[in-house]
C-alpha cells in the first residue's frame, strides 16, 4: 500500500523528527510516521503535492461504546475521484481522542478506500471523524469529515412470566404479535408446573410448549419462572406451604420462594430443569422467583444450578400482604449480589437484574401513560447521549395479554421509538436477559 520513503524522510528518520502536525498547525516539517491513540505507528509516504478531493460516505448518527455484547466501530468509506492518494497515506482520525486508523484501498473499486474505526475507550458525546492525508510540506490536511454521537448503551428487557396455569391461544398470539410487530426480543420465562398438575389439560400444556419452542426458534430467550404451587412443590419432594402468602390463596401460588431454604430451593430447581429437559427444552440461564420474592439462600441455589442471571429483584415495597425482601432503589441497576445478602453487591456468579420498568398487567393505553413517563425519565432524553449504561426490565404475562393489555404494551414500546438504536435514533437497545448478561461481562 505504501510507496517507498523519499530521501528527505530518510534524513528525518535519522534526525528523529516524528512530530504529527495537526489539521490547524503550521508545522512544515515532514513526519515519517503517524502515532495512533494506541501507540501503533502508521508509516507515512512522501506526501501529496496538493490536497485531493475526498467524498466521505455516510455513517450512522449513533454509535455505542462497545460492551460485552457488541464491539461497535465506525465503518468509513472514502472515495478519491481525482487519483491515487497513496503518497499521502490516507487515514481516518477520531478528533476526540486522536485515534488514527489507516484507510485501505478497496480491491474491487480502486478509487474507494475503507476503514473500521474502533470506539473502545471513547468518552460518550459528540464525535467527529476526519479523513487526513500527508502533503509534501509535511502537513496533515483534513480532506473530509463526518459527525456522529457515541453513547453508552441503554437496555430494555421484556420478560414474560408463565405462571404455571393455562394460557390461551388468543393471549399467546397477542404476545407474539407485539414482539414481531415492534421488533422486540422476549425473555419467555417458562413454568414447568403445567406438567405436575391436573389443573392444566395436557393438550393446553402441549400448545403452550409448542408456542414457546417456536419463540426459541425465533431467537427469543427461554428462561425459568417458579411459583410454589403445592402440587409442584410436592412433586419435588419438598413439604408444601400455604403460608406465608401474599394473596390469601390455598394452592401455594402466592407463597414466596423465601419460605424455602437453600436445599429446598435446589430440589425445586432440579425438578424444573429435569422436566424442561425431558420435554426437549434447552437448559435456561435466567431465573425469576414468583412474586419477585427471593433472598440470599434462594440465590445461592440459583447460582449453584448454573444460572447466570436472576431477575427476582425489585425496589423496596410490598406485594399484596407481604413486604418484599428487597431494599433496592427505584432505579436500581444490575449488580452481582452477595452470597449472604441479596440486596448487597458481592461475589455470587450471578447477575441480579432488578425489575424497575413496571408490570403491564391490567393496564390500558391510557393508564400506562404513567409507566411511560416513569420509564422515559430513567433514560437519557431524546437526542442526548447516555453517560452511563442503564437497564430497564419490564414484566408481562403471556396468559393475560388480551386486546386491551396488548394495546397498552404497544403504546409503551412506541414511546421508546425516538430512542432506539436499531432505528439510528438513540442508544436504546431491546435485549434478552441472556444478552444483557453477556453485555455486562
């Protein structure tokens, strides 16, 4: 790619003159190499007699600071219609941190040059990339530029709990229509209690299973959700409870998982995972306890069972008749919990993802406006970059999404449109819990 170094450059190499002249500097001395922000030195050829005409192709308006899920980089395409810019060693420079990447000639289109400009280590904010060439005077000249925004990512996770009872074809169809119509991935939290009870007809359990496997084939995540139904608890070889409870029922559905110790929780998880495997389901990596009740003993069992994410956490408050075991803030963010205190950061090999974005059950397109306002208030305003990563986790249920709740959820998701990264409008990404866990690595 590079032409041979001329005599003048060789002399300068001996003299040790390696200074890079900026686009506005008047330094006439030539530099034999251009330092990049990472310390890599890009050899510079003899230089061009004059600045060439450069056509810089379009770039996205929004890019994300790389996370464990994606390594965002700016793809730069530049056309030099007037001739070969090789003597000027065409490069791309990110103005905010001075990082320099060489432009490489396209093999198929001689006048076209390409580069991938990494964004790792970039401070979020307005960015400018510059196409630069070296002139024979030794000056680096800016011959083209593009502006964009680089932001920390913001995540929205849509979780859907099967409760262990029957879900109709209608509500399942509504759930799928929302996901497909709004391009929102789902974390479908399967409940294997349907296989330990006579309350759910086998034909209905089969239909729910087929729907769930279909969503897995469409790249949605299948996770695990447990309620302490007495028939399921008994099937696991654990003594059933009907108290304490949050709703006054007698079937165990409303008994918190915190009523069970670590060894009992392990037996409940073992049965659930065995049933899922027996029915051709992959082992899940994400978990939620019924009613959002979980403590350190429960989480130790969840982590020991091989789960990498738990989403039982919630802001401090009450659920039904019972106080939640959580003391988290209203905008609590994912953390690694302590093995002795689920509310504190620690060293459990588990990502705790609190539910702070609301529960859509029973909402209409009008009543959900409060949720819309609260959720948007926790994100960067439209058009502004996010200065830190943020996660909003939302709860729904495939068994309750009738036409009214469907409209409410669609109303909420449409409110996120001006912020969505896949629309090149902002830094917000819809992800599954498994994807979030990968991003947080």
